[in-house]
C-alpha cells in the first residue's frame, strides 16, 4: 500500500513548499495587489458583457397575412385651425375613410403654439354668438317636421338641427357646401364668425389609424372631404381663407408598435411654407418594411420600419403650355409595402459555459504572467545585490 501511495504522490503536479522556505517581499506584495485589481476589473468586464445582449437580423420573404396596419401619428399645424383640417385614407383596394374621427384627436393651439384652455375655446364661441344674436333667422322645416337639410335629406340624415349636421348631409350627398350665409343654422350659430375668430389658431392632430395592409395614402388637407362622381374632393369654398399655410411639424409617425432600436425617419421633421401666393402640397413617399422583433425572453413584436422620400410643390402650378395645374394643398403620405420581411433576434453574446471558460482563462493567465514577472524581478534584484557585494 505504501508503494501505491508513493506512486500517487508522484502524480501531484503541484508540489508544496514548506512555509519556512518561503520568502515574502515588498515587490511580490505590489505585484499581488496589481494582479488582483486587474483580475477584478477583467471579471467585471466579462460579466457585464455576459449580461448584455446582441441583435442579429435576417431577411425573408414576407408570407404573413396581416389584415390591418396601425399607423401612429402626431402632427402640428401652427398656421391652420382644427376646423379647417380633414384627415382621409384611400387605398388601391377602393377602401375610403373620409374625415376620420375614430381614434384621431385634435387639440386647438394658440398663435404662440400653446394649448388652448377650455375657457379660451368657450370665449371664441361666445364672441361669435354675441355678434350674430341680432341676425337670428327662422330655421325652415322639412317634410319630416324638423329642421331642413336644404335638400340633402337622406335615409341616414333626415333632420339638420345644427350647421355641422347640414354640412355633414351635404358631404354625404357629395355636394359642395358653398355658402353658409344661405343656411339659417349656420347664420344663427355664427359659423363664419367662428371661422374668422379661429383663423390665427393652430392645431395638433394625434392618434392612430387602422388601415388595410395594401398600398394607399392618408392625407391631411384643408376643407371637408367627400366623394363626387368617383372623385375625391375637398370643399374649401366655405373657408374664405385665400391661400393655406401648410407649415407643419411631425412629432411622431410610425407603422405598427414600437420595438427596441427602431428609428423613425420622419420624427422631428419640420416644414415651413414660405410661399405667400400659393398653398403648398407636401408629399412623403414611404416604403414600409414588415419587421419582427424577438426578445431574449421569446416575446415577439410584429411591427414595421420604413424609408421615405420627400417632395413638395405649390398647389397651383403653371406648366409650359400656359395652363394651370390645380392640385389639392395638403400633406400626403403615400405608402407601399416591401415584399421582404426583416427578422431581428435578440440573444446573449455568449453562454454561461463560455463565461466560465473566459473567467478561468483570465484568472489563470494573469496569475501565470504575474508569477513569471515576480520571478524575473526577484532573481534580477538578487543578482544585482550579489554583484554589488562582490564589488565591495
């Protein structure tokens, strides 16, 4: 048994030195402290890298069949009142959404850009009513025994008690609302006076749209929109405003839900209309790229990215033949979809086993190098001391 035990001792690659034969030096202590600091710093670095994540991407053909797309929007028009603006959606499938109000909100702004309070809004209404109280007109009645819609009655709209209901009835008929002075409801409510008092206001328009996932456009333009003879028309005759200042800023525009690392190229964009004689038409051509983001926990976010090209021109332009091309002033977002989907996958930079391997390499490597360095210094210093002793 003693022979076996002796053989096992010979396999020990780590022979021990008795304490009595160990020599401790100040240089060795300094090297130990420096080595410990280096090891500690490198371990922290490796652990922080292990805790962080990286994202890889891949391109695939988009085979997902999403029926609808969410468009998030937040825009400001500092020179156009909210009552002047209409938001419409049209797509190549023939789907049309006019004067979108569902999930879209308008916030009236003062000329300095601040949000109007309820008291300020109420004051505008009161001023308009004060000026028309002496001009009250009798409201004509229709065959249904209620306020007339001036010939625009239908199965959906049979009575028009307010100016807005008359305008809506005209819109549904596809008629232009040309003169509010001929409508008793509008005269009694001070429609034109309210328009006049609001002309210096601005508007913030925000919310989201649900549109079909096909190419189309949504636009924000002055006037009430309606369909007439299969044409999309904006009625600006009731707004005696001359030209429209389409200065605008885009606080937010995105397609789908937010996900880490996404960049929205139109966020923060501001356009100033410097044409006093012409209303402007701003066009943003957008290519939407479907995107899937998979987080480290396995949670999946279906969203989109987009690229954009901008173009603007005056709404009334004279061509080379001398004729005038009339286009609708407004801000247009024309979007189409890419057939390629981008998949982003979040993952750890390396695994736990790789972390442990790296930690062992750090500790062993620094310890080995510091041992070699300490040995060189120790023998070098002793050699110098011996040589100095011989000289004396």
